[in-house]
């Protein structure tokens, strides 16, 4: 089975294949066109990411730049009472607390405005509004305590918790009113059938 390669080469006859006259020129043109093609350049957006980072850092630096606050500044930002004495409120302590106070007060007012009042849910709404009124009274007393004892973490935390609790009560009331409405709808549907 083994064949000698020399014997196979002796049997080989050369087939004469002629190329066209312009074959060499076509090959050179094709080679040149392939070599001269350049890869498309990638667009470099690195400068945009650097610019965005710089803008972000500058805006954060401006937003959180420490400002000196003194008692005079706090009094200037405070609430002026009828006696002409300015009082400190949670929002007048710092811009962050002002944002927190504004957020919670706006959310509380929004929740109150969205309540569906009817004769069926009057008792439930009145009960919750009584609790919220007590919390509002407590908030005012905490604000007075803030003015008499000065700014301290315990009072600030109590003020924020008070706002949070009022908002949670309103959200719970809204949820109960929705459940009551669904229950009434189901009862009406079963009575119709």
C-alpha cells in the first residue's frame, strides 16, 4: 500500500494553464485597493466624558460648599413672630432641612387634598385628622423648644419624625379609604346579583 512519492512524481504531467494578459494588472489593482483601505476611525468621546465629569464636580461643589452660619444668620432666616422676634424653624437651620421640611409639608398637603370625603368614611377621616392635628400641635411645641433650647440633634430628629408620621398616617388613611371603597363596591355587586 505504500507508494513511493518519486514514482508518483514521474507520472505527473504538467498542465499548462495560461493566465489572461491583464491578470497581473488586475491582481496588483486589487492588492493596492485592499492595502489603501483604512479602517473607519472610531469617534473618540473621551473628551465628552471628561467634560461631563468636570460639570458634575463643579455643580456638586457649588451645591455642597460649606457656608458659615452664625446665630445672626439663623435669626435673619427665621420666622418673625407678631412680637417682632424672629424664631428658628426646621427650614431655617440649613438648606437641607428646608428641603426636607418643604417636601414633607407639600406631600402632607397633597395627600389631604386627594382624600375622597363622603358620609360613609366621615368617621374614619375625622379620627385620622384628629391624630394629625395633635401631631401638628406637637410640631409647633417642638419648634418652640427649638427656639428656647437652641438647635440640637434630638429636637431636629423629633421634628423630622413628626413630619414623617403625619405623612404615613395620611397614606394609611388613603389606603383604608380605598379598601373601604372596594369593599362597598363588592357588596353592591353581590346585592345586584
